[in-house]
C-alpha cells in the first residue's frame, strides 16, 4: 500500500510482512507540516500589514498634498486661495473724534484777573501756620495784618503808587530767625497789568510789622533791604533787617537769605492759589 508523499513510514521489513507503522517518523512529519503552516500564516500577516501601511501612507501623502479627499466622489479638494478667504471680523471698530480736546486751564489765568480769582484773600490763605520752613531754615511767624487801606502799610512814595494803580487790599506777615526779621506785604489788584505797573514803579517801601515776639525793626533811619515783585494780579514787597536796629550791608548774608526765603514762599503761595482754582475748574462738570 502506498500513501504517496507524506504517507506513513513503515518500520523494517517489506510491505507484505506484518509490520507496524513507524510512529516516530509520522510524528516528525506532522510537526514539520505544522511549522510550514505557521510560517505561511506569519508571512501572510506581515504582507497584509505592509499593504495596509502602504495604503495609509498613500492617504497621508495625498492628504498632505491636496488638503484631503472627498468621501463622496473620491476627488481631492483644494484649499481656497488667499484672495478667496473671507475677510477678518466685520464687527464695528471703535471710532475716535477728530476734534482735539480743549487744553487744561492755565493756572496763571486764575490769578491774573479778579473775575476768575474767586478764592478768599486772607492772612491764613497766603501765610498759614506758626512758622515757615525753607530747606534747613525755620522762621517763626510774628504779627500779621490785613487792611484795605493800602497806603497805610507803606513808607515813602509806595503808598501813592499802590493807590494810583488801584490797590484793593494789603496782607502783611512778619517772620524772624536769629535776630533777623522780614515783613512781606501782598498787595491785591484787579488785573495783572495793574500789579505789574505798581511793582515796576515801586519807590519808598513797605512798613515793617512788629509784634508777637518780634521787636520794632527797620525804623528810625536803619538801613534795610527791600524787594518788589509781582505775579498775576498780586504785587508783593519785603523789608528785612536786624531786630537790634543795626543797618544792613551787602555782606549780611543772613538778611539776604531770609528776605529771599520769604519772597520765594510768597510767590509759591500765589502760584499754588492759581493751581488749585484751575484744577477745580477742570474737574467741574460741563453743562
């Protein structure tokens, strides 16, 4: 009996003899056939995986080149050209007025004319507190005085000059330090032009103001230092010297420093008055 290729193998003896199959050989042949099937299955799976990978790669390449394929007709679609893209947001944009806002008020305007300068004119408005500090120099405030009789606060020709230019009021204050005293007088006018004229024409001088711990000074013929200035509708004058009656010379730096300190403080107070009123006008609601 013949089984062809792959049939059972017989043990020793011829085919006609009573022989048993060679079971070891049969087992070996079966194992060999199993190994061949296993390798065929592995090879087929690898080929299938490679084929799927090739398809995916082709799809990726196609998508990258053409922007994706249509599922309905299999054709590739192109991205729209830049000129075909919709414009950016059409939402309304903020608009700005072409009219420039008005400039802020000028503080000088509020101290240059009585029609705008409405703040009260008092001693405390210009010379507040009990002392004056300028840098490391501290001056004690002495007597103060406020009057509408402008000429009564002067010596020599200054009284008639103030009156002729329309002086409305004079506020005085005295400051003293280490035997030196300075009186400042603030003359109030209706306009800047009047104050300027009075300061430029100044002759004679302001009368010193003693009291409140400051003895009489700059009287009885003693030489003292005098200054005159103006800012806005205010002319301001100083007279300074020694409280012991000694005449002032150009070498007396303490007298000059005290006069300059009081003069500069007065100027700052006038300017601050304009700044406060201008700021209030800027913040006021418009109608």
